[in-house]
C-alpha cells in the first residue's frame, strides 16, 4: 500500500552539467578499465544511494566547507555531493 506521506518526502533528482560529465566519464572508465560487471555494480550502488537520499534527504552529513552541501560516500573512491532546494535534489 502506498504511503502518501512518504511520497511527499521524495525529491526530484537533477544532475548538474558537471555531474553529468563526471558520471559519464566514470562509467566509461569502469567499463574500459575494469568490466561491465563492475560498472553495473556501481550503477546499482548509485541507484540505491539516490533512493535513500530521495526518501530521507538529511540522512547524510553536510560538509563543513560549503554551506548546504551534503556528502555521501558511495565507494572508497567515489563521493556524491548534493544540495536540497525545495522539492529538488541537485547532484
């Protein structure tokens, strides 16, 4: 059964231009230097992380350097930074 209160908490995800380029480069690197399986595993982790953030945007700590910017470690090598603006989550 759908929970209307939970739906209200979900944020719309928007990738900044910089985030799009970095993600494309990372996925290409994972595919060429590692394997499709490694790339797909990363995509799965990223999708799970975004779903967690959408349902609970304040779950990850804010950085101390830039006001309002949250930091989420996806893997040892990859960190996701995001900002919440109204009903949007900007990566």
